[in-house]
C-alpha cells in the first residue's frame, strides 16, 4: 500500500504542479508583451487578481496543514510549497504587467508575514478549518461561472478541458489522502470533486445531452441556488 500511495502521491504532485506551471508560461509571455508599448494585451487570458490572492492563501494553508504531520513525508507538502512559489511569482508578474512594480516586494512580504503569523499561533484544528474555507474561496469563481452558464444556457461559461483535468487531479489526491488518512484533505478533495462533476453535468445540460426537465437539472438548481426564473422572465420579455 505504501508504494502504491507514494506512486499516487507523486502523480498527484506532478499533475497539479505541471498544470499550475502553464500559468507561469502564460504570465511570462504576457509580461514580455506588456513591455511593448504599441501592443494591446488581451487580459482575458489572465486570472483575476482576486483569484491569484485566493490561490496564494489556499496554498499557504495547504503548506501549514502538510507540516502538521511531523513524522510523515507527504506530497501535499511538496505540492503546496511549489505551487505557493508559482502563485507568488504569478502575482509579481501580474503587478509588473499592471505597472505596479512598487507593490511587488511589499505584497510578497505581506503573504510571508501572514504565513508566519498563522504558524506562530499554530493549531491543527484551526489550520484545518482555515484550509477548508480557503478551498471554498478558490471554488467560488468557477462555481459562479457554472451557475451563470446554466442560468443563461451559455456553454461559453464552461471550460470543459479545465473541468476534466481538475476532476482527474481531484481523484488522484482523493486516493492519496484516503491511503494516508489525511482526513481534512480528503474532505477538501470530496468538495472539489463534487463541484467539478456538477459543473460537467451543467455543461451537458446546456449543450442538450441532459434534459432541463430531468431530476439532475432540478438537483443542480436547488444545490447551487440557480434562480432560473430570471432566465424565464428574460425569455418571456423577448417573446
């Protein structure tokens, strides 16, 4: 079981880190393009700054959670540390692109200070609670896009490739956390997996593979508080 768990952990770590590193490439190219004054950069390919902040906080909490297992080597630690570095680099590149270079060092130091403060009052149960909440904050943006996509019946709000990749990574982490009895991380994996699968079902509803009168559609509307009456009112006013 140990060797199998290590293999799954390594696969999870490499999958997450490789996927996150793609953002490094996107931001590096955008940063180079921002130096060309005549170039009008397409900022739609970049993340919202708030989402970068949320990811940094999430990986800070993941890092603190991972070091709570003093005598256990775990790939959550490696993934959290590397991805924290990635997103701090992305934040600095975003500030550079926004011509806000004076904030680069200041904001980086702020997050290191935040990590230091939380570590100084370290409590395993508190870390677990903060870890779960930070994950919910990260999920807020993709869930809102999913809700809007279902509401407007617009498939452009769904990044199917991203959803499938996230499901695969969640499954790998779920197996790894189960094998090593990392219960808080297991719970976070369940939340993420549930949300991503619902997004995939939402996409299938929008493209017509699943009927709008199905129980699954009704389930998604109730669970994610999708007010379809707004959409119906809009359609009626058009007619």
